[in-house]
C-alpha cells in the first residue's frame, strides 16, 4: 500500500509543480498582454474588446458538459491499468462530442450575434466582433480537452506548454494586428487564433504521446465507457454551471445594492485573491487524477492519501493566505494607489475563504471527482449557491460588499461541511487535528514580527512588503519543523518525491535540508536531555 500511495504522491507532486509553474508563466504573459493591448487600443476600444468576449465566454462555459474532468479521471484510471486502447477511444469520442457541441454553439453565437449584442450588451455595433470571437468557442473546447488529457496522462508539463503557447500566441498576434491598424478586430482575432494554435499543438502532442505507447486491447465495451463518462460528467456539468454563474450573480447583487466605487474596490480585491487561486487550482487539478488511481473500495488508502493531501495543501495555502491578509493594504496601495480605500478590507475578509482549507475546502472536491462521486460535488455546489442566492440580496442591501463576502463565506462553509460529513460517513475520512491546529497557529504567529515592523518602523510600502514577506516565510519555514508539524520521515518522503523532479528539486532542496537540520538537532538535544 505504501509503495502505491508513494507513487501516487510523486505523480501528484510532479503534476502540481508543472501546473503551478505553467499557470504562473502564462498568467504573467497574459497580464503583460492585457496591459499592452489596453494601452495600444485606449479606454473605449479596450472596453469594446472586453464586452465582445463576454457572450462567447458564456457559450464556452456551456461546452464543458463535465467532460474535461471526466477525461482526466478516466484517462488517469486507464493509464494506471495500461489500457491504452480505452484511452484512445475515450479521448477520440470526447473530442468529437466537444467539437460537435462547440460547432453548435459557435453557429448559434455567429448567427445570432446581432440579437445577442442588442439583448445583453445593448451594443449592436459590436456584432462583427462577436462573430469573430465566436470561433474561439470551438477552439477553447478542444484546447481544454487536450489539457485535461495531459493531466490524466501524467504529462502536465505539456499542459503548461500549451497554456504558454496560447498566452504567447495571443500576445504576439494581437499586438501585431493592432499595430497594423486592425484595432479591436485585430485584438479579437489574436485572442481567437491563440486558442486555435494551442488546441492544434495539444492534439498533435497527444497523438505523439499515444503513438509511443504500447497499445493494449481491452475487452470492455467502448459504449459502456462513454456512458460512464456521460454519467460522471452530468452532475459535474451542473456544478460547473452553478460555479460559473456565481460570479455573475454576485455582480448582479452588487450592481443593485452597492455603488460603482464599492464594485471597483471589490474587483481590485478579487484580482489579488487570484494569487491564491494560481496556487490552489493546479494543486486541486493534480489531486483529481491522483485520487482516480486509487480503488474507490480501498477505504484505508483513500483515508490515508486524503489525510496527507489535505495536510500538505494546508501547509502551502494557509501561509500565503495569512501573508496576503497582513499585507493587503500595502499590496493594494502599490498596485492601485491609495484611492482604492476599501479594497484592502475586502481582500482581507475574502481571504478568510481559504482558512477552510484545513477542513477540506480544496481537497474534498478533488477526492469526490477522482472517485467518481460527482453527485456529491454537485450537491455541495448547489448548497453553496442556494444559500448565496437566498441571503445575499438582503445582507448586501444592509451591509454592502462586506455583507456579500460574508454570505459567500457562510455558503462555502456550509457546502464544505456537507462534503466533510459525507466523506466521514462513506470513507471514514480522518484529519490530523493536532498537526492542522499547529499549522494554523504557526501561520498566524509567524506574522507577528512583520506586523510589528509595519507599525513601529513604518518603512516605504514596497520595502515593507518585500522585507516583511521574506521575514514571514523564513519564520514559517523555521517554526514548521521546530513545532514538529512535519517529522523527519515526512521530510525524507517529500525529499524523495521532489528529487525525481529536477526543477522542483533545485527549488526545494535548500529548504528541506534546512528543516532536516533543525529536526535532527532538536532530536539530538532531546536525547541528550533524557
């Protein structure tokens, strides 16, 4: 059992590393692209560019059908069993199904562009831009299938590669076309073609990977696999629609019960919160195929892997959350200026969402999706959205943006607790409560010196942010082994896992060696005293 879980953990760590690094690089490239395009176009054309993508992005959301995560789950399972034939068939039919849905929605968007522009945007002059952007619906559908397949095949480096291809292609093509005088149309063409390039690259790489695999014939009926994929994906599709609609609903509530200034501050706060999602989403994505490799009947393996996955996810996410809360004011002032007076408060409050990581906020969904329990995932999403939809209008009307954030926190907490109770009943999931309590305590205590420096010395905000964050992380890395949150055996296991991933080895080895020295010295001192 230990060897199997060690291999799963290794694959998960490898996948998380490449997904995180790929996400960070593509995010930076896309941020640069957005800034350059915005400056070249100017405020009004850039606003038209932004609006023209809204409807195609909503249509793209409808193409998912729950298949993306299904492809990851099923391919991970079949890959573990070396059933290449089933991988090829499921992938082929999934691409075909997504392509058919993509073509249908593209046709609908293209044919009804003028009506949609008038109905939802009140801008019929955006019709040509909507028609150009409609091609992106099909390209994105194929692109996401490819990236999902890479995760299932444990080839996440190619998921990172294709994401970067898309970001680079968008930047280069859009800027060239805008400079050539095509304006908004050029920027949208660049956006559309970038997904076409990434989708083409993804499908080509998958074909090369599968060609190199030894084909094994399976006696399983392909129709049964496809039926299982559809059954798996249906609840997820509903969950994805609810999750995708949640930001739109929140914007609707804000538009009706708060001021434009409050909304601007809230948007600025959310932009900073994406720093956490940049780290959390790749981790949860990598955990999905990890759980898929574990037999759903092997309760003890599920329990053991979940315990470690939840602990290590908390170790990574919680300090980043606390750091962002402590330096919310400095971060907002540096990027947006002092005119965004409420953004730092909104950001600090919103970050409380990630304090739920210890009770499975990020790991429960990956576990359920990996084990095929997608109905539970849907129920969690439904509970969260129902509470938000019921309470947020009234609470926001009385307490503004803070009321909306508070309602969202409550809704997310109740949804997570439901998933937690279900997991304890079905899989007898257990937590390392003592270790988790120490992680929360150390994450908070590590911030004390940084807070003191901020209030006593009052250095310039940028210096304060950089120096304080460095000090915080140094203290956190030191206290983690001192308080025995992690043990020598766990460090050895982590080191063994990361040693096989060269880029990860280079970044983590100094930290792990430092923590090992602290633990060994602490153990030696304890032995001498006894």
